């Protein structure tokens, strides 16, 4: 049995979980999320204040989906209750970020500004303090969506290994390389 799949998901106060034929809907203080699941592989039930995911058979695809759907539902419950936050840091001279509502404007050393429209579910805040790198803070209740948006922002200018310039996650360690060694 899957170690992750067999763990029940505790539902905190203020969160409501409903299961239809093949859809789980989670409502909470931070928002509402829904996830479809394969009802031929797993069975999802809500008992008291717990969600239990059980697989229908012992076949390999069913075992694979058991832990997957349990993790997805757990991420939804945690997201609508607490929410998720990702912070990214712009490292480089002249790199800056500003936001106007859901539009993120980035100056990353190119000849033009990059305008990036964020989905409505993701809230963005760009902070610039003196003598510190600009920081972009993304918040959302959907873990998958916030991770995808953060990866897209990072892809505009990945950190390079020589000087470390680029967009990196706060706390991320960049593997550095030595530059050219001087003559003889």
C-alpha cells in the first residue's frame, strides 16, 4: 500500500470538501479549488472531518494514482486554508520589477521591458528597497498554478553560474563556476 496514499487528510475548521462522481471541490477562506480524479482507479470519501483516498485494485496504474490524488487533494486543502507563497529575487545591476495590478513589468538587462500578465488566481507584489535586490512575491491558493507562474518568470532570465545574475528563488543556492584563469 502507498505510504502517502493511505494517510487520511485532516480537514481544518472553515474548510468544506465535497465529492461528486469524479470531482473533488474544496472551499475555504482563501478560495475554491476543484480537481477531477479517475473514479475507476481510486475512491474518495469524506468521513467526519477527514478525506480518505482508497484505490480500487492493486494494479500498477492504480497504485501510481493512489498517492498522486491524495497529494493533490492535500495540496488543495492546505492551499484554501493557508495559501502558498513564492518569493523570487532579481540579482543584477539595473534589474527591477514593478507591478500594476496583475501586470508584472520586468527590466532584466534586455533592450526592452518584459510585460507579463498574471492569472487572476495569483496575486503579485514587487518590492524594491535601497541597497537590496528587488523581490517579487507571488501568493495563491493553487500550488500547481503558482509554481508554473514562478517557473515562467524565472525563465525570462535564469541565474548564470559565473556572476549569479538572473532571477532566483529566495534562499536558492546557485552553483558557481570559476572564471577564466589568467595566462601562464
